[in-house]
C-alpha cells in the first residue's frame, strides 16, 4: 500500500509506543508467571475466576475477509495470563456477567477496558484492535496494557433476536451500565493480586454501543477512568431505536429503495457537493452544507416514468423521513424530546456486514419484514426488535401498530437507564479525566448529529473554555459507522495517554497510512479529522447558517 500523508485538523496522535512513558510505572508478574496466573483461579462472593492460563507470544495475522476493516487483523500478542470469569446474578433467572482479563507478563501500569457493540451478547476479549487504531502498531496488550472486556451480562444465541435478554430487568440493567462497572472493579482486583499494585492509569475505548458505554462511565462513574475515547456513540438510545424503526416503516411498501436507486442518490449527492471543497475526490468534505444543498426532489420521476434512474413520491418521502427529526410527544431523560435526522454522503458505500451505507443499515436488500429478516437493514432489525422486546415487551407485537404514548412509563424508564445524554461532566473534569469523541459523518447506524448535539450541550452546561480543558469532539467526513475508508489508522490511545499523563492536549500532526496490507472494503485514506466546530451548529435537523469548510488535507 502506498504511504500517504494528510494534515489532521486540531487533533491526533503520537503514534509512538508508550511503554513505560508518562506517569505510569511498570511491573511484571512474579518470576514464575505461570504459577501466579494459575493462582488467580477461584474467588469469593459473586465474582469467580473460572480459568487462568499463561499464553505464549503469537504473531500478527491478516485475514482475506472480515466484517470490518479492523476485523481482518489479529494483532500480535505477548506472553500474558488469560483470565476468564463470571459474576453471578442476583436474580436466578438472569444470566451471569462474563468477562476476560488479559494480564501481560510485562505490565506498563495501565489498563484498557474495551466497549461492546450492538446489543452485545458476545464476550469482548480485549485482544483485538480497539476502535480508531493503526493496523501496523502493536496492540494495547503488546504495549503492556492490561486489557479486558465483558459480554455485558448475556449471550446471544444463534437464531434468537439479540434483544431477548431485555425481558429480564437485571440483564437489561447490566447491559445499560452495571456490567461495565462491575467488570472494571473485578479487573482492578485481579491486577492488584497479580502485580501487587493497582493500575496507575485506567482507560476506556469503545465504538457505537461501546461509545455509549464510554460516555456512561464518564457520567455515572466519573472516578473510574482517566481517559475515555467514544467513537460514534449511540447516545439518546431510545430516540435512535424509534427513529430507526420509523425509517424502516416508511420503506415497508412502495417507499423501499433498491440498490441501483441508492447509487443514483449517492451519485447525485456527489454531483451536488463533491467539488465544493475544490477537489474532485468523490468525498463530500462538508456534509453539513451538503445537506442544505442537496435536493432529493430533483430525482423525482416524471409523469409516467419509473425505473432505477428516478425516485417515486413514496421513495422521496422515505428519504425526507430519514433526514428529518424524530419527535417524541414527551421529554425523555435530560429533557430531550427528539432525535436528529441523518445527514448526506456515503449512501452507496458497499454493504458487507456492518460496513456500508444505506443498504447495510437502512434498506437491506429487501423491504422490511415482520419479524425482521436477515436481508433487512440492520437498523430495522435492531429497532423493530427493540420496540418488541425492550419497550412494549411483547415479542409478538405488530410493530406497525405500536404507539409511543401507550408506553410512556417504559420509555422513561429505559431512557433513564440507557440514554447517556447527561451534559454535567463536572465530576469527571474535576478528577482530571479526559474525553475524546469521534463522529463519522457518513454514519447510517446512528446520526452523528446526536453526538455533536451532546457535545454542544456539555459546552452550554460547563462553558466552552472549561469544556476544552478536558474534552474534544472530532468529525470524519466520508466515513461510515465502523470506519470504512479511514481513519482506522489513527492511534487514539496514544493521544489519550499523552493528554492524561503529559498534559499534552491534542493538536495538529501528520499521519500515515498503515504498512500492513489490510484495506477496508472502500479505499483506506488518511482523511482529516476535524475538531468541532468546523461547521455551523446543527439544531434539530436543520442547518441554521451558511458554512465554510476549513479543515482540509
């Protein structure tokens, strides 16, 4: 792969290894690391260690295929103690919380908790690359971090909707926040037993649902982490499930848009906006201005016309629905009563698993079905299932008959648990915590404007200058939900460590494409990450002023 360089606007990372730097102090397992590792098995009370075994070093492996760009990489690992355990539930009908903790023989005094994804239900091992991480750099474990993750307190079974666990109150509360706190505390205890000391610095990195978890930790447990990175966080969770379901319902009949028409829209967006930044690079670098400039009505079929080269009124209504704000008839947690609509660009990013644009997330390759079918868009599978199992708690509910007003009490209950929208981060700031958020502007799994709006609410609550002391928001144009296209080659972990431990606030620097030949399904590029606000403020789904995009390669 040809190495390219690009100027990053107002953030990024030192890509050098950080073993033994900063304020953390190194430690090692005892001379007989295997015996120390095995000695961790057992436990008292609710937390139990089921197995602990010393693992030998392993090399990097790159697969030909993978569900995401980073999913193709199995990073090299050092010698480490692999610990598997569980936390027993209080309710005997609830599943246990399972976890994995990886204790390197050579420890740098730091730990990194990995967030989950979707509705979780899969054990996060802490052995993969974290979100927004270079493919050709040593993994956090190889750099000496203790790494760990959890299944959030349930396992998804093959052929079962991923939301089934939500019928149990304890399982759902564990998914909301308790599992991550409990596992964090167990991991600290294991580090103290294994190395004779607690970690000097603790970090959390998560994407999507894991990004929500990161913000949840900053809001609910502000004393627990020194640095948190939240990529494309699914905050305003209740709003997302309802907005996604609404966008599915409007495509259930004549509003469904086939893949050829998706390309038609993608081409039209690029024709309207690509050259606005002065280059013809098939990248919409100012998607906020583009949303105002792009007029989907120009693609309306003429009288008597039909086919893949135009859109019907029902299809145009569907697109307007996707772009429009979802409004609740009452306020949810922290006073929010809506969910911002989606933006433009990346509509026709190829769909492979969770990678992609409209086909992957919104439309699928067939119109929405009840119950959701595997060829439906992921947002419909998530949203419709969420309505049935989380909100109505009726697995047989016809989602087309669901009325928000009839489930107000449950929505308020879920919003209090799941919506990581509390703007008061004063306790996190006071303890010296540092937060970095990253929104991908061609994300159709969740609206990037939800995260932008949240960051602005923090600024309003604490003040812009005060917020800048501990928090940053960055946006990546042209990037889908899981990082296809870029910037998976950016080392966000190092920037957190530099900020937390050296007081080095993020600034401009050069980044390079990875040496490892592991491109995404679209071309990897060293795209600019732009510190907000590079664009005008975005309010309830409408651009309120003209913009001049200033963050460019």
